[in-house]
């Protein structure tokens, strides 16, 4: 058996394993989720029941343990598929991208429709994910999300709809490839890794996320106290806040790393387009760190992983600055 056709499937729960909508209904086991899939006979699949919980209940401790087990699986020569609920699928994929460095494919997938509903999408998504995880052409892409026969980079992927089976997308970038008749076809490749080296979740840290809204007076910022090691601010547009929040945000940036992201969910944070009160220039000049192309949720995960790895403030700034150039792709040969 060659390393390219061995795939380890870690099941965490989610809609794909939800047997019925009844409260207390037992979730399907990993073996039940995988049973009957249309998978190539050349692929050997090993199933590991990791968790059976809604993805909204996953913790950093869960994902740190998952990253460790995924690392062991790829070291043993296996591709990996992680199956979970879609609510936090993009966050699991990105955190694995930050912590697991391997040329072998690591793929995250799930489902939007329960197995007992018409048009259940779980089996198709999982079969495509296994095909990607087993394919040598899908190596060196970083962690991936496979959904509706599209292959997405973890750094770009986003859940964009509450119910659509096409909910997984990559706003502003698009998929890296597609699965056609069960065969992955890679169209674009990331120009460089998401981070220069894998980050290790060695320390327990807390990073807050505050999303601004019209008329915001900053009361939530008052709650950011010594319980937090860092903060991400989801600002308006290209990185703008009410003028009266520049001073309190600057004061917070003197105490802890504060990352400035856009709540829009697509496009880069600006650096020098606007210079008035509350502009991105005013905030960056006060010591806030640009999230670059990262949305607020992913910016929080990167800051969390850097702090948990014990990285100092200057290295945090450098890591986020580098992210501004890590969204690019090159056409696949």
C-alpha cells in the first residue's frame, strides 16, 4: 500500500452524523458515517471517532488534541479528512493550517442536510474529500476544505449561507480546484505557506473579538481587561471606527496586541487610503496591527495561535504583515 492511497478520517460530529432532529437522538458513529461511500477501491480508509459534538461546542483544547493526532497520522504516511459541523468548519480548517505542516493533504468537510433528509449532501462531500486526501496532485496545498465538489484553501474559506448546500466559498479568491467525476483537479496553488513554520498551542490564552456597529460607544471595549491576552476589532469597511474610539483602542494596543480587521468578510484591510479621524491610518499609527486579507474570525485564530506559541509582539506584527501577501495563488501546471 503506498502512502498516497491511505486516508485517515477523523469524525467530530455535526450535521453529517445527526441521525434525526429529535433532542437526544444518538449521533452516527464514524463507521456509520463512512459506510457505503462511493470511494475508489484503491483507497484504504481508516476511521477514528474523535468527538461526537456540534461544532459550536468544540474548544481550543479539542482542536489542539486533534492537531496532534492529525500530525501523527500524516507522519505515518496517511492523508487526512476531518469531518465536523459547518458552523466552525472554517475555523477548524484554518487552525489546522496554522499548526500542521505537511505536504500530504489534510481536508475538512461536513454537510448541510442530515442523512435522513432528501438530498443529503454528506456522502458526496465526504467521498470527494477522501478523493482529495488520497490524491498526490493535492499535496503542498496547505489544509483544505472540500464541499460541493469544490476545493478551498483554509486561509480563504468561509461559511456564507445558513442553509444552502453551497454554503462553503472563498470570497474574493474562489476555489483552488474542483472534483470532477470523483477526480480532483487542482487549478491554482498557494504561492507560499500560510505561516513560515507550524505554530504550537503550548499556552492557554484568551483573545477577544469585538464587532463594531453603527453608533457604537465602545462599552464592550471596557470589558477587555486582564483576562485577555489580545484583541481583534472587526471594524467598518477598509478598517474604520467611530472617531471617539481611536483613543481607547490606542490605549488597549499599548497593553496587548490589538488586530484591526474588516467586518465585511472579503478584501484587504487598507493602509493609507484614508487619513481622517477614525481612519485605518489613524488606528495603525496608534499601534493596531493590520489583519491584511484575514477576516475577523481567522485573525483571532492567528493571534491566538501566535500567543499560545509564545511569540513576542514584534514577531506577531511581522506574521500579520506577511499574511497580507499570502493570499496570492499561482496557476497549477
